[in-house]
C-alpha cells in the first residue's frame, strides 16, 4: 500500500531550482531566459525524457485549443514541453509541494505562465469540475498509486465525454519479483507497479475503453545506454543504482515502458 505522505517524502527535495540553475550555469545558460529544451535534462522525470514526452503527446491528438490535464505533473517538465510544442493550455496537478514550487519558477522563467498552471493536489481527489478537460495525460505516476480503480475513475470524472487519456508508466509484463530501489520507490511500500490489464480493467470500469497500447521498451533502451554511462557500476554487497536496477528489470522482461491510450464513452 502506498501512502500519500510516503510518496511525497520520496520525491521531496528543497533547492531543486537552485541545483538546476547551478547545472545550467556550468553549461553557460542564462537562468533568466530558459526554454523547455534547455531544461529537458533536469525536469522530465520519466524514462526517455523530452523525446518520450513529444512522442507520447503526438499520440494524444492535441491542438492549440485543447486544454490538457497533466496528472502527477512533477516539476512541470512535460507540461511545459507540450505547451511549447502545441501552443495549448496545460494544467498540472501533483502531490509533492516542492515540485509545484519549483515548477512555478521554471514555468515563469520559460515565459509560459499564460499556458501552464501547476497546482498541488492528489490524483485521487482532484479539485476540478466534472468533464473539465478534453485530454489528460499521466507519465510515470501510476507506479506510486495502488488504487488504480480510484485513479482511473477520478480521471474519467474530469474528462469530457469522448475525451482521451494517455498513460505512460512502467508496467509489469511478466512474472518475477520486483527488487528495489527503483527511481520511483526506495522500497516496496511506496511502489504499486501493476500490469497493463489492471489499468485496462480500471479504465473500463470507469467508462473508458482502450484505444491503443504501445510497448516503448526499445526506445527506453537508448535512454538507459545514455543515462547509465554516467553511473558507476554497482559494487558487490551494495544496493544498485535505481536506474541500473530498473534497466536490469526491463532487460529481464519483467517491466516494460508502456503507453495506454483510453477514450471516454461519448
Ligand atoms: C516519476 S515522477 C513523474 C513526474 C512527471 N509526470 C514527469 O514525467 O516529469 C512521479 C510524480 O507523481 C507524483 N504523484 C505520485 N502519487 C501521486 C498522487 N496520488 N497524486 C498526485 N501526484 C502523485 C509524485 O509527486 C511525482 O511528482
């Protein structure tokens, strides 16, 4: 079982903006004038980074008139990337207060304050009216939320009839124990990895049908080659680096980077 406090504790960390600015300064960027492209190595908290966000958003049929909901928006990297790519409004909601504070600052520095709004709240109880959004997305969040039925029902509630919801999560695709730490959880009590069928059943129970499913493991492999080149090898007797551990589970065929796209009944 995952508790909201334990999840927020896992992700919390003050000084995120300062750390990003220090890294950018080393690369010669002016923190006063940023873009989602410049920020991408630091504010996209999912496998594949900005390339994965662009691929995923391209499958959501967005246009500049769309108002998109980003469930579990983190520090707003994907929300800013999509707003800049499409020119549409994006509202993000996330449990972790530090991410929302950092995200507001980064959004302002990108000059995207008119399009992107981030607010704190739970995906299981969102402060939005019924049928508020024609599109919703969720990237690498379901692994922290055990109540998939409640999650999909809440997204379906705020989605307009005929609206679409895209999920990009790490999902369990074969039997086998999941070992920790993972990037989303230091231990099993904060993790709620599920199978695609669990999401699909929860979506159907909420009045959403699966339109298409993609296994993005191949794209994830390129990402890991790049990320793991910066990580030292695991020493014997030590816990593995979370990304190295995740890569090993993907290579073993236990976990897969999976996209699911749902459509709400019209
Ligand atoms: C791995 S990060 C992904 C963030 C963002 N989607 C991205 O790709 O950059 C997972 C995020 O899910 C958020 N989260 C987990 N459980 C949540 C919940 N019940 N309600 C809202 N946000 C949640 C965490 O606070 C964290 O920001």
